[in-house]
C-alpha cells in the first residue's frame, strides 16, 4: 500500500490501468491524472492523492472548530475556515420546543464564541449543516485557538494518533483538533500550554520531514528540563 | 516606429536574432512558486526582461453576491500593469488592452481549473506586471497556472504559454518586444501538455497556411519547455529539489 508513494503536481500521470479514481484524481482514457499537489496512495483497486495545499472542503461527519460570526432568529452562522459558512440551526441547541419568540439565541452562543461541531450534512447545493448535539461537542469555554493549514491536520494526528498523543502526554494538555485546521489547546499549567502550542506550530511548519514525531518529542523533553 | 527600427536586423545571415538568440530558443525563464504570505497561492516569473507577480485567492465567497453561480465556481482575473512597468509612465487605471488581456487569460485558464467542485464561490487571480518586455500575456498565463496550483485549486493540467511568430520570413519562438513591433506576425499560444489541448491561440499578422502550422508546432514545443520549468518551480517549493 505504502510502497508506491509518489509526489505529484497537477497534470502528472499517477498510474495507468484499471483503477478507481478517488480523491483529487481524474480518469483520462486509461491514465489517472493528479489534479493537485500532493502524495499519491495506490490501493488494490483505487487511487487517491493526499493534497499538500488548499482550503478546507467540508465532509460529512468531520469534527470542526467553528467561530460564531452572526445569527438570525432561527440559526447561527459559523466561520469554519472554509469557502462556505457553517449553518447551525437553533433547534439543534434549544431542542424541539424551540420558539423564535421565547428563546434568545445570544443566551447560548454569542458572536466570537468557539464551538466544536460536526458536519451533519453537506452537498453542493447548500451550505454545510453543522450540529453540536453529541458528546464532546458544543461551546468551548476555555483554551487557546491555534490555526494550522487544513492539509496538515492528518500529520498533526499522526499514524493512529501517535503525534497528538505524544504532545498531550508530554504537556498534560487537552487538544481538540478540527479537520478544518483549527485546533483548541487547553492546559492547566501555562508552560504546558505554551509548549503544546509550539509543538503544534512545529508540525505545521515541518510537516514534510520524515521522523517528525521524534523531533517533536525531543523538543518537548528538552524544554521540560531547562 | 522611427527609421532605426526599419533598419534594425531582426535576423542575420547566420540565423541569429537581434538579441543573440537562435530561431527556436526562448528567453531566459525563471519561475518561483509561493512568496506571498497573505495570498492563498502565488507565483513570480521572470521571462526575459518581463517580471510578473501573481496572487491567487480562493475558493472564497463571491462579492457582489449576484455574480455567484449555483452550478459552478467562477474565475475572476485581473491583469494589471504597474505605472513603472514600461518606458513612459502608464496610467494605472485599467486600459482597453488590460481588460482584454484579463478576459483572454481567464478564458485560457478556465478549461484547466475544475471550478465545478466549488459551486457558489469565486477564485480570484491578480496579475501584476512589474516590468514588461513583450509577451507579458504568455508569461502571466504561465505564472497564473503555477499560482493556482500553489493555492491547491484542482486543475486538469497546468497551462503553459509562449508566443511563436514570424520575422524576416522565418518562424521563430518567443517573440520579444522589438520583434513584436517590427516583425511580421505574433502568435501567443497557451497549451496543456499532459492533456494535449490548446487553450489560448491568438494571431496578430499574416501567415500562410504552412507558416501557420509551423507556428503552432513551434509554439507547442516551446510550451513544453515552459511546462518543465513550471513543474520544477512547484517541485522545488513542495518537495525540495531533486526528489520525485
């Protein structure tokens, strides 16, 4: 699976043959052509390219961090660092018996509040519908927001979560990663908070380096001693 | 045009052009991807004496809203020449020529960019010509495709562009300012090498059908040279040099 990784740019032929084109590739005759700058992944019957650049495009079931930008009497609008705004209906927060007359939306969420949300529905005809009615979702009361490039989120999580576990264990911080590249870090000790933020920024800057987990570990430990 | 241009030798008996190039030799080309922090994608090109900077934003919200399209994203291109880009100060207001070139570049990029993936959004391409020396539209188009790729906008292929032309009854590659002024024909060509499609073809001048075919052939081959440099620019930025 991993043995055929290759760097590609738009127009490069990824492979030829009977493969199913998945993300960021198009089929032209029997050639599979990349449409973005990225790293190829060839599976038994399908091909995809992991992008290295670009905006966040919402996907159903993604966890995102959003910032409330405005509200109407029925819904909030969230900035989810994408080309579309997240749409959060008031019923999702107040429950089924929500009444536009009786309930004041600002009593729950104000402009500027950070929210952990999940993309409930998204298609090309409408703005993404987000929900906060689930465990671990909802308004974020404490923590610092760190913005990284959305294409580097998988690197921050690491293989089976190794990278993020390393950072969390070394700093005792609680880190919430939104797929849209926004990360909330909260930690009881100020040093741990600073270190965790530094580590996240380091991953963002050095995402292409091979043994990054070790480097991050080293950085976290060296700071702890001094 | 004064008497000097009329007597200038555009092509000598050894097949050497007025700036010392061979007939099928492009000018020195340098492309750099990235460089602007605040734009989503950017590129800088030096194409002979041309110096052009391109910044790309998007996909992003469309303003004014009525311009948006529910079926697809839209592409907006602004080609602009700085007042200091030419010998005599150029009025910075968009001229007839700049509006036309903006449209031409937009239409040359549209077949490459897969905007249908982002309905109701806009991709903005801002092209600033810092220094002009003939063939800016080709250089700008080449740089704009690199900037779009840098911004992560899905593309079928990058568009490479170069001009072919005719001076002293000979078909040449990469027309410079002098050859454009005093030559017989100028044909800018935009080409997607991987999918083998031409996206821009203009012609100013008179060519016989045979010369026309020769010009297209020479131009397409020139585009492949530009294409390799575009790929190199992106490889350098994202993967370091030498890797692939």
